[in-house]
């Protein structure tokens, strides 16, 4: 073992699989867990092809404490965990809030309890979200970590707020625990190998896989939710971050957490590019970058959507030594290459 063992929950998911690749590349031993409720075993196969390494993996539900405890029994030397095992669709959370509170809170509680149970020093990197800021005031854009945490606009966002509160209280109560909460914006794209990428179950809830599925002819057209927002073109504005850049930030967070003296036991970082793009701008970038036509139309606003938000990533740039700087057209081409591979399109 070179740098330590890291547990990745939701390891077969979109961000989790890309993070496993970057952890292995950085010299960490990784143990992955997932229940495949919103992911595919194929992603693990892709990870192993990219890394040329067999990844130890356990299929289980992180919200089942008895199941989850077996991971720490088998791997008591876990030095840090990265927690991705959560439901993540804003619109779905509005329709099914109980599902989100049950899974997202329980899985985090189980992980935290098991991390502190034996008194060993361990860290948790928590997959948080810019949704904790609620609907930001225009004068607070770009959003820094000092921006107020306002009422979330969706149950999904509320679970992220509540999980951060849980972790903050646990750091105070358990001296052996360190936590880094990474509040990230909108991850998109796929690994340059096209061996892993975003693989939604059923109808995509996120924009880019809906774009690529529409371009591939799987969907009739892209529906853009709302064209009457107070933005230059009437569509929502987001900070779209390349998933591989995002994965590297998790590695940087683990590096920092394991090498520091413990004086800063709870840290928060915003992860984004620092640039906002509207939905319509992103669609046009995709068309321009790939040369593929994309039928789209406008639909009514979607409940829970924030009008505009983008990050001030300078704290992460400075302290983690990390930056998201992959050009947006390259990111969108990677997403299209992944979609074509999945669909067998040449």
C-alpha cells in the first residue's frame, strides 16, 4: 500500500467511478461499495480497464448499517472515505422527498458512525452541492464559501444542508474525525477513454445526458425548462465542471486531510470553473463542438430549479492547489464520445 486505503461509496456511479480512477492514479488503495440502485457494474469494468487494476468491491446498501459494517470489519485500515452514495435529482426529490431523506441521511449517518466507532483517526470527504446556498442573491455571485446558507429550493438540497450539519456536529463530538465538504456545481463530461461516463437509469434527470441521448436519437427532442428567467437569454445559468477535474479535487481533498496536523478538522470548498453558462449557451456549445444537430424546444419551468449560480473557486485553487480548466467544448466532446460508444454509433 502506498498512500493509504480510501473507501468510496457509490463507486459505480458517475462521479464515484471517475474519482476511483484518479485515486488509483494518485497511488491510493481503493475499496468501492455500491448497491447499483442508480448505477451499473459496467462502470467498474471500465474503471478496471482504465487503471489496469482489479478494484476491491462490495455490493451493499450504505443505509443498511449491518451490511455496511462488514466493510470496516474487513478493511479496518480505511484512512478516509469519500461519500457519493446519495440520490441526486432535484426534480425527483420534489416529487419523492421521503425517498431522498431516507437514503441520503441514513447512508451518511451509517458511514459517520462506523468511521468513529473504533476511535481510529479517519477522514470523510462529503459530496455536497451548491444547492446548499438556495437561491443566491445576484450581488453574491460568484458564490464563495462565505455566502449564507439559505433555505434550499428542493428536498435534495435540504439533505445536503442537513448532512453538512450532521458532519459539523460529529467533528465537534469525535476528535478522531476530520471532514471536508466539497460543494460542487454541475458535473458533466466523461473520461477521455470513453470507458466510463454518465449512465442514467431511465430518463435522464441531468442536462448533458439528455442532450447526448437526443443527439443519438434516443430522445425525440431536448426540453429546456423555462425560457422566461431573468437572464440574458431567458434560460437558467449554471457552472458546468468537467467530471475528471472534479474527481481530481477529491483526491486533493484526501491528500490535504491526511497530511495536515488536524487543526483544521472541518473544511468547506466550492468546486467550479468560476464561469456561468446558460442552458441555451451549453446547447449551442454542444452543436458547435460536435457538429451534430440537436432538436430542442422550451417547456415550463421545473420546480426546485435555481435561476443562476456559479462558483468562486479561489479557495480551492489556493488551498487544494486544484483548478478546473478543461475547455467546455472538449468536455462536451467527451460526453458525446461516451454516448456514441454506449450506443454503438460511429
